[in-house]
């Protein structure tokens, strides 16, 4: 049987541990026939290289710091060492300093807020721009989101960054559309990833989802989210762009 991503060439960011959503996306994509290239940077580069050994075919890892203009400029050259183009990209990048989380939004310094917006919001269109020369018509650009329609406990400036991400996605869909490329976000329910460990009071999210998600929710299982990403990276959503697809057990659909 032909895989959903047979023959596709994908760039996957954000693979750090086996609990990463990006890890599950890379694994499922490879199982569905895709050729996968991973990215890493700084101290996490060696970690990504080690974790790549646990993926089918041990995909290559290239260096990419999305806040470094030189890395973005060199990205096509680095990708070309492994594949002759791209059919899809997963943006699984987000970060906020500890001071921008759990303290409200009234007292935060711009240095901390600026870092959160730089890494978590600005990088989304920036990476798309860097990948554009490599992306084939009909390609798909997918980012990871967390529902930004409401103010969450402790999420603070990361929540603001995610709201910016959702707005950037709409503009990106407009600008990539002329190239025949789709841009969509997947809003995941809370998962016990490395990123979640930095959110104060994460247990509140876990408890709320357990009680309210109509389909239930397992914070230890990233595969439902990964499957949603893989579906969007495939050819099965040819006319869907600029949207946020919720993969949260239905939590976002019900009231308190």
C-alpha cells in the first residue's frame, strides 16, 4: 500500500526527545514514505542527532537557529546536501523565558517578551521565507499552536505569542498562496513535552482536559497531534490554508 507521504521531502524542526510532537511527526512521516530532514541548534544539536537514531532511516540533522539570519540564509544550501527540494515543513518552535510565564503580563520586561515573540511568532514566517525557494508547488507548511482565543492561567506572554502566530498564519497563507503552498496550524491539547515543563501549574491544564474533553485526552500521547500534522502535510487537504485545526479531544468546543 502506498504511504500517505510517499515520495515527499520534509523538513522537521523541534525534535528534541521522543516525547516531542515533532518526533512523532518525523516517525509517522517516514513510515508513510517521506524522506525526512531534521534541524537542531546549539546544545540541542547533539541531542537531536542522538534522537534521530531512533527514527526510521536515521534522518540527517542540519543546523538551524531560526533567530540567526545567517542560518536562515544558509538553509537552502544545507538542505540541498540531503534532498533536492521540499514538499513540506513542520515548524515546531517555541520558547519564552521563565520570567514571561506565570507572572501575569503587567510587569514583564521587553527583553523577555521580545525573546518570546522572536522565537515563537516571528520565526514562523521567517522560516517559511527561508524555505520558499525549496518548496514545490502544492507543498504544505504546518506549525504547532495552542488555542490563543482565551487567556490561560500562567501562559501569559506565550499566549500572546501564540495569538500572534495565528495572525501570522493567516497572512502567510495569503502570501504563500500565490506560490501554491498551504499554511496551517495545529492547535494541540496539553502534552507532557519539554516545552510543557517550563509552564508553571501545568497540572491545571492536565486536570481540565481530563475532566472536559469529550473524547478524553492523554497528555502522554503526542500521536493524535502528529497524525493531524501528517494529514495536513499530505495531499489530502489541497484547498485548506490559513486555518487552525484543533486536535485537543474536543476541549475547545465545549463550555464550562
